[in-house]
């Protein structure tokens, strides 16, 4: 069994922009159909930001809701990690903007880029600081305005994503407590980077008229390659985390998987031998919100009373990079 990390999630909240885009709405923009989207992805609708709303605004809204729910003063926060592939700008970090808007003047922080695994990676990092006892209250946020990098002429990708944010509060676990984060497993396979990426906007291809004309500032994806890798690795990581900590599928109360495609989720569910009651699914309502999918899943599970103190929970994700992340924990409240 791996050494337990002395940190726990003590609160979760989320934010979704009010505008809902249904499959029927997308039919008016690109050549697609409600049936095509639902049967291939499981998505019925997703939330889109209005002009002027950025990743930092959603992240701040989710964090503010969390602090309000937990009755925590922003000045108590000591660290903010924002997972995102759609920062407001190249610099400063989105975490700086969130820190200022929240009034968390005693916090330091940074952004973390790991695409759809970003929140899992960020939670792993935040848990190290809380678990070491150096930080009492850490905010871990996943927030992405995916509509800012979608090509609405590409029907294979533009139907998949939505905008949203989720946040958790991470605190040290009490000595001797069995609640909290048990183990994590994260890895990358950079050879898959060419299968899901945004080619323009960085130092290799800085913005020019040519990069814009070539539509290089949008998501590019090789769907079949991503699908196959995600199904395999989500199952492998989930199984490894359970087995090396002495658990089986019977012990698991809830799997909260990344919400990229319902077929990926169902394939993972089937390989792990879990019934529907043990799998959190909200992709039908939100689409793929990238770094926000896991915290929004946790939020919905709490709101739907599918989690109680002591429940064994597994979160797992695969994203561009390729990145893979999984965390096993006992729910602490």
C-alpha cells in the first residue's frame, strides 16, 4: 500500500455560464445533427460564455462560491493553483488574477497546464503542500473557456466542448484520520502530443496573419487515437490505484471520470466492473469542460447526495499530451 497523503478535500463548488447551447443550436452553425452528437458522444447540451467572460472570471466565481459555502475568509487561503489550457493571457498567470479578485492577499500560486488531466495534476500538487503541513488552506481550481479555441467549422471537435469551472478546498488531514487522499498516479506520454493540440500561439508558431488564416489557433484532434488511448489508460490507472492499495471494485463508492465522451466512460466502467450507481456522469449536460470536468463531477455528486463521509472515491482523466492522472481518496465530509 502506498504511503497515505495527509491531505483532504473539505469543500467543492462550481460555476457554469448561464447560456446553454443545445445540439439543435449547433445544427444551425455547423453540418451536424442532434442524433449524430448524442450517439457518438452522449452530449445533449453544454454551457457557453458570453463575450467578455474569461477563464479567470469563471475560476473566481467557482472559488468565491466555495469560500462562501465553507465560511472561509479569502485571506485564509495560502495557495491557489489554476489548471487550464485557456488562460486569460500568456502572462500573468490566471492564478494571479483570481487571487486579486478574491482578495486572497496572503496566497501565492500558479497555473498548471495538463489539458483534461490538469485538475488531477493540480490536486496532486496542492495535496503535497497541505499534506506536508506547510499550507493550511489550498484552493485547486479547474477552469476552461474552450469556446475560445474551438473551430466552429470543424464539426468533429466543436460539438464536444463546453465552458465551466470547478474548485476544491484542500486542507491537512487530522493525525490518524483515514479520510482524505490515499494515493495518486500521474504520467505523460509525449509521443501522443501530435494527436491533440493547438499548433498556433506559442513560441513555435507565434500569432501572425498566416497562422490565423491557417486556423492554427484552434483545437486539432485525431479522434480515434485519443479515444483508444483514453480507454486503455483510464482503465489501467484506475485498476492499478485500487490494487496497489488493497481495494477492489466492490470497495469503490464512486468513480468520477473525465467527461470527454460517454463511450470512453462506459468502456472504463465496463472494464472495471462497476454498475451505474458507482459512476458519475454529467457529460450530457456540460460536454467536455476540460480541466473543470472532475471538480464539476464532484460538485454534482455532493449535490445529488451520492457522496458521504468515508466513501472510497476514484477520479481519473486522460488529456492532451498525452497526460493521465488518477487519485484515490476517502471523502472527508
